[in-house]
C-alpha cells in the first residue's frame, strides 16, 4: 500500500489502512510468533478480538480459534471471514501478509418496522468553537436525535422489552414509574408503541415541556409538588414511594429505574457506537450521573474495547454525593438525585468533576450560540467537564461526552426562559393594507 491514510504499529506487526468513500482496506504484515491476544489484545485488556475480519491471505499461514472453541487455519490464496470473539496467531517461520476489507457502511439507516427501530445510531459531532488550540479533541453524541429527543429512549426500550421477555409484563398489563421527565417521556413512547397504559409520577421541579410530551403520548400523570423548584433527596424519595404505592394498589408493573439492571444494558450499544464512530480513537468518556445507568452501560462497552479508558463522572457542585458525600438542592434536571444510586459501581469512574447549576445552564446557552447545538443543562455540565479535561490531556487525545437530550425540553426553564427577551431588538406594528399595497376585497 503506497500511500496509506494511517499506519498502526504493534509488537511483531504493522497494519497500513487506506480509507475510501464507504469503508477501509487494510494490509497487515505480521512476523512469525505474532499472537493477537498477546501483541494486540493485552494492550486493550481483551482476550478475544471483538471485530469481524474479512479478506484474503497474500502469504504465510494463520491459525486461531473462536471464543466458542471452534478452530481454523488458512494460508496463501485463502479467503477468510472471522466472527467477533476470536484469537489468531502466525504459524510457521514465514511472514504473514493479508488484505482486509471493511464492511460497507449504509449511506442511510435501514427501514424501521416501527418507531422503536429509530432508537440509537445517533450522530457524533466534533466541537469547533469551544475548543481552543492545545486542547484535546472533544466529540459530543447527539442523543437528542432519538425519537423523543433523549438518550432515555434507549433504556426505556431495554427495560420494557426485558420485562416482556421474562413474562413480568404481559399484554393487557399497565406500567408505572417515577421520573424527572425524560425517562417518563421515553417510557410513554415505548408504551404507546406497544399498547401499555402508563402512569407517570413526576414533579413541578422538572420542565412543563416534558410533562406535556408525556401526556401527548397518552400517559396519565401524578404531580409531586417541590420546594421552590429544587431537586432534592426528599423530592426524589417522595416520587419513588408514590410510584411504589400506585403499583401496589393497581397491580401495574413498576419499572423502578434506579434498581432496574436492564436499563444499563440499553446504553451499552451507545458505547459500541462511540468506539466505531471514532475508529477506536477515544481516550476519555465524560458523563453526568443520575441513575448511573448511562455511565455504567457506556463505560462497560468502551472498556471491552480499551480497558484503560479514562471515565469521568460529573455531579452538580451543590450535591456531590458520590465524590464528597454531601447533598443539597440544585436545578440541573436529570442528574444529582441526592443519594447514591442503588446500582452505582465505584469502579466505573476513574475520576469525578463537579459543575454548578449556573455553569451548566450557561454552557447550554453557549452550545446553542457558538456550536448551534441545542440542549439542556445536564448536557451543559457534561461539556463544562469535558472541556476541563481536554485542557489537561492536550491535543493528542480525544474526549467524548453526551448531549443527552434536546433543548426543546427546556424552553420554559431558567436555561432558555428569557432567550427571546434577550434577543429582542425591536417590535414592529402590523402594517395597514394601504402600506402593503394590498387591495381590499369588499
């Protein structure tokens, strides 16, 4: 390969990669004694290669086995197709050379059988104006592209379908859940698509837009009054207990998101998407913590690809329960529940950062003005933390974070409530038909 776009060196081998419109071609040259699990996988913390490989052998011989125990061999002139979950090694004393061709990516998403098929596969975008010279590259996952405008569509679909699979949620059943808004909206979408009645327990501490969206999708709503719009431990626990009582009284299946293990699984696909979209070039993942499901799910997936990836958990500075053990009221919707999430795993985070409500809200507004990315305060908190980390890591690194939802969910909140007034430069009265040259119709 005369002019590769990229050359990857590793012990006893090299791979030259050329990109074309919708895929890549790689020429791998491997020395006798090369073993994938030792010379490549050990650096990533992996015993089995997670990537499918398709191509043919130019010279030398290769042997290996799949994770399920199946063994294989191929040599010069042979074509090969290896499934994910394999280990391979060079046999004999001849240098091994092969050509791999990537699977062609679709130009457009495939046809979805219903709205649930549109969940996931969201874009990854590089920040341009907020990142200054000398900082790491910062990429943001646009989860507002999901059907309800939130990453929570992923967990809602996973939780409902897992309950169906176990038989705990059957046709004719109803569903109940407590929510700060986005989870409830996502559950309303999934339940509407599948035909389950849904009862939501939420609060006036969360945006009116979210409650209106839930109602539009057919959910019934119980509203818990907050203390001056503050998100506190008392508020969250009141919502949880209210949902539990409704489940007990009505027999509705209770999602109980904080204790629902299936919810985190719904986010693992996002980690795989990030790995694929960055071509495996991601050094750090930054995400704020609410239930901790998205942080756990994405981290789990990314660590399957790279065991030493840096993972930064973000908390409200007013309520840093995980990093400092104290709690308090704040106004960043979707994160900082005021107590340690039941399924929080301390091993998921390599470090913590805290962001104030005002910092998070101002960054959300800056994202809209400077990057044309319209999102909410928790996403603003993510970007504040990601930019801090990018300053420390320097230009050779890549930091990925999430824009968890759309700013359309927050138009009546403090994030955007005064946006029109601040932007208004003049008011013009309605012109008369004579001024406009319009003819009157008698």
